[in-house]
C-alpha cells in the first residue's frame, strides 16, 4: 500500500510561491488561512539562502492525532492525515503540537473562538462522500479520488516540491542527489554525521576495550 508523502528539494526551490497559489486556488482556501507556505532560511545571505515549501507532512506518527481531545483526526489507507471539521472544537492543541505549523484557524482568539481548524489534506478531501459538494465546501477538491496528485506538487515549475508515493518520491530525490553529488547536507548531514563526503559511509563504531 502506498504511503503518500511530500518532499521539497531545497536545491530547486526558487521561492516563486506557485505552490501556495495553486493550493489556495484549487481548494478555495478561506482568507487568512495558508495550508502551504514557503519558508526561506538565511534570507539575503549570498550562497547560503535556501527556500522550502512547508505544509502538513502527513506524519506516520502524527502528534496532532495524539493530542486532539475529540479525536477528530484520522488516517487513510494511503497514510494521509485528515480531520473531521464536524468534530473539531477549535481548541488549538494540534497547532501547538505540530512541528510544521500546519493547523490553521480562520480567527485568532481564546479557546473555542478560533473556529474550525483547517490544514493541508494532500488534496484528499475529507470524511464526506468523494467529490461531493459538502466535501469541497469543507475541505477543498479531492484530487486523489480523481487519480491526480496534489495541485501544489503538479504546479511546481522546477519540480522542487514532490508529492506522491513515499517510495517513489525517495527514489527521485536519491537519483538527484547522486547525479549532482550534493544535497545530503541540506537535510543536516553535517549536523548528524560530522564533516565528510555526502553519501559516504559513517565511521565504524569503536571497538570495546579488551579486559
């Protein structure tokens, strides 16, 4: 069974915000809500500026699901994390738990005054019948039921944003890294493994002392 995932290639993202526009246009996202946004790191620093497109990452072990007091979140067979707006009470716990800031609320305010939470659905709709008017009104277009990928990934002009079967996405990115000989450092290679050649094997573990 496919597991749907997103990946943004920071070496290709040009901060055009085409993915943001495509998402808002395709799903008629409410004013003030951004299901997807582009984040730029080291903005203005020559040679160090990187941009990535961020939205709900549809985590395998989603923290939003763990903290929701009314269990409005659920996961599809494809691994897409969705939620039921009819159950949402607008408490905001999911917003504080999500490391990507994916949950969005139409209003600012105290508990229960924020309105129903909204977030990226991977263009998979919601609990209502597929491609129904009720589903579109609450969650936007269900492109997955039409055999299509999310609009943001399909509209990315440089193909920096990849969306689809996690195994296929990983294969595409792996091929890119091998072809250009770099890319692993973007995801913290140096932080995790220290300086060295991206793609090289980590150093062998030290042998235990002999008694």
